[in-house]
């Protein structure tokens, strides 16, 4: 029995030894100190990130400072410095070039010139709230040859202007045409007579002579032009009228006459118009000039006075000021054509044709340049005519005869009998009212 028990114990011990040797060795668990240290590190890093993000949110980007222009040659590079305000805001930016064929930019703001031209490099805040742009100009790197100026000329060599009148222009031509620097400076020898600006524009101030000099910046070559400032023609005594019976009116077939006086002889008409047309005639008597305009279907009936512009030139080629108003306020208005009345006579069949008694007949005659279709306010001694006869003449005019029988209705005033001639043409246009004879004749009822 003891032997059996002893053998069993030995077997168990052997089995335990075998089992123990076959099991893996387990690592020791971390100490408390090690576990606490790792936990503190994770919390610290997380808090730092949160603080940075909180700072960015609190201090937003207010502005970006970046240089406005950069100049590079092909192959050159330069780094753009950028400042962001406030300092506590996110300082990161992104970079972009508008034309990478001209200039490129990397993430650090380094700009490289690729080819001649212009590009715009933009720095944008990381949050996208602000941006700033720099204009980058890239030039060819190779050095070009410089062509020196050999001379300069001015055109025209002589300039005639009027005191206080329009400006003139001098043109400087630098030789050779391929010169690198063609800039010139301008000076006037007499600033009281004429001045000149940087573009060669000459302003006439007073009568006299001035020499204008152009000097090249390269080589100091010079050229000169003479400027003559003379008095311009002075226009005065401007008058306008019509050959119509009413000189302030003109109708188809009438002539408008424009007269003026010039202080110097006129050699050329410039912008000279009467009612928008060139004058039909232009004549001179002494220093008085007369221009005429025949009114035709091209003249519009506007109800306002006909316009005109007087602009003339003297022997020196100096223009007068343009005149568009008369000196005496005269004007001519174009009106519809009416039957023109002329050759108005009156007589009595009495032995004495200037007198009429009861039973005598007063005859009123007149001529028109066109047929009339209607009598309007037509009276002889305040009565309508007893008869009215038309005769067509060989010259294209018409003669009309109106008669009035003197009766008890005619008052004896010892004054000439009155009459009113007012007629209408085929176009329905009324003539002016005529109340006087053309030859001064009259008839008195006795």
C-alpha cells in the first residue's frame, strides 16, 4: 500500500514538471507608475491641440501683408515674405500663380520666372478668409543692344496760330527709327507768346513770335520750329434777313441774306453754313461780306429761326471764332409757302379815279405768284367784294380784280376807302393781310 501511494505521488510530480516546462512565460503587468505616466502624456498633447485650435478661433485673420510688385528675369527666383495679423492668428497660407507659364510659386512662397510676361501670385489664409496678390513681371534675361539717337526733326517747321485761339501740335521725329530712347523735352523761347507741353501741344497766348525747341534725352540732339501768333479775324455787325415782304420770314423761293464785317480780309470760308447748307453766293464790298441762301424743299419748316455758322480764314491761315448769333438780334423763320401778293392798285370809275361818289365802282387789283382758291378776310371799305375775277398771265402769275359798288352803306369820311386782301392757296396756306397799295394809289368816297 505504501509502495502504491509512493508511486502515485511520483507520477503526479513528474506530470506537473512536464506541464510547467511546456507553458509560455507571461510578461509582468505594468507598474502603477508606468501606467500613470502614459495617461498624462496623452492628455497633455490633446490639451495643447485644443488650445491651438481655440486660439485660432479666438484670433481670426484680419489682414495679410504682401509686397505689391515683383520683378524677375527669366530663370531668376525670389521668395515672397508674408505677414498675417494678428500674430496669434493662424500664420499658414496657400500660394497660387495666375499664369504658371510666366511664373511659378511653391508652398513656401518662392517665385520662379519662367518666361517673359506678367502673372499674379496670390497668398490666401489657410481659413480662406483673407488673400493678397503680388504682380510679378518677368523680363527676358538676355541684354539687348542699345541704339543711340543721331538726330531729331520737327513738323511743321512753322506754325501759325491766333492769339487766344485753338492750340497747335508739333511732332518730333527721332532718328534712327530704331533708337532705344526716343524721349524728348520741349521748351519755348517766349512763354508770354506761346507755351508748349510734354506732348508738343502749343498754346497761343499773345501776338508775337516764339521758337519751340525739342531736345532728345539721349544725345541732347535739338530741332526748332517757329510759331507765329497773329490776331484772328474779328467778326462783327452780323445781320440776317429775307427778301420776303416780311423780312423776318422766308418761304420756298425766298432768299435769306446774311451779312457781316471782318476786321481783316477773308480768304477762305471754313465751317460756314446758312440753315445747314453752304451759301449759294458769297460777295465782298470793302470789309463787308454777304452770303445768300435760296430757300427750297430741303429747308425744314421748324417754327424756329434758321441757323447759321460764320467761320472764316485770313491770309495767314488763321480762323475766326465761329459766330452763330446776329449782332442786332435779327432772325429769319422759314414758313409754309403762301400766294405772294404784289402790284396792288385801287381806282374808281369816276372821272377822277381817286374819288368815288354814290353809284361809282371802286376797282381793286393785285397779282399773285400762284393761283388762289379762297378769299379769307377780304374787304373793300369793310364789305365783301361784289365781284372777283381771275386772269392767268403768260409769265405764270395771276391777276385778280375785285369790285365794290359805292352805295348808301359807304360812309363819307373824307378819308381813303380801306381794303384788306387775304387769300388762300391750293395748299391751304393763308397769305399775309395786305392793307396798302403798291403804288400809293387811293380812293376817297365823297
